[in-house]
C-alpha cells in the first residue's frame, strides 16, 4: 500500500509572515511576533495555534552547534540493503531511528536505499556507530561513507513565499 502525500494547508500572507519570523527565531514572545508581522497579539496567537494544529509547524527546537559540544565529525552515509521488501526497509529504518547520532535518514531512489546524516565526536565514535547500526545488520549489503571536510551551508528554513 503506497502512502498518499498529504494535502498542503492553505496559507495566506499573514501565515507566511508568521512562519518566516518563527523560522528565524521561534523564541519570540507572541507580542514580539505580532509586532513583527503587523497583526494583533490575539490574531497572531490564533494563527500560530492553527499552524501547530494542522501540522505546518511540526516542532519548535533549539539548533545546537555540534562543535561546541566536541562533536566534530559529520558523516553522510549511503546504505544499500540486500532485501528491499517493505518490511526489511521498515525494520532497518526503525534501527536508525533509535540511533542518537543519526540526524537525518532518507529512503532514496534510485541508487542506495538510504542516505543518512550522522554527527559524532570522532572517528572511533563513527566506527562504533557504523558497526552497531550498519554492519551488524544482517540485511546490509553495502555502506559507503563520506566525511564532511567543510560545511558551506546549513539551513533549516523552508521557503514560505507564495508560489
């Protein structure tokens, strides 16, 4: 059974201004946000609640600088499984979801089955992750890892301008 893509939520210009501001700084108070988007605080609060309730705002988080915590190695990993049955893909995906070092996990096509972005302290930490999450799994055929030597851009913002 194939998953259907959810229908996009209708957004007006005020919704887009709110989303733009919150993507810059989600710690704004409702009053600060209302002033920046030129709306009343009650209207702004109602709009933000609707954006949360409809799932447009999935979460509000703090973005941590990994290097400030000593986590300096970013690995981009291609993983190919032996068996690509839905149950096998789901099982492997669940394994990756339980790994704290895995920041992003994508099923992709064509090519490898998964692309994974992981953040670890150093090479020994990567080797431990690779053994635990990739090579110890019976269904993994191939693992190919790229290590970042420079990050030119990192962004979490989604373009919310009207199409």
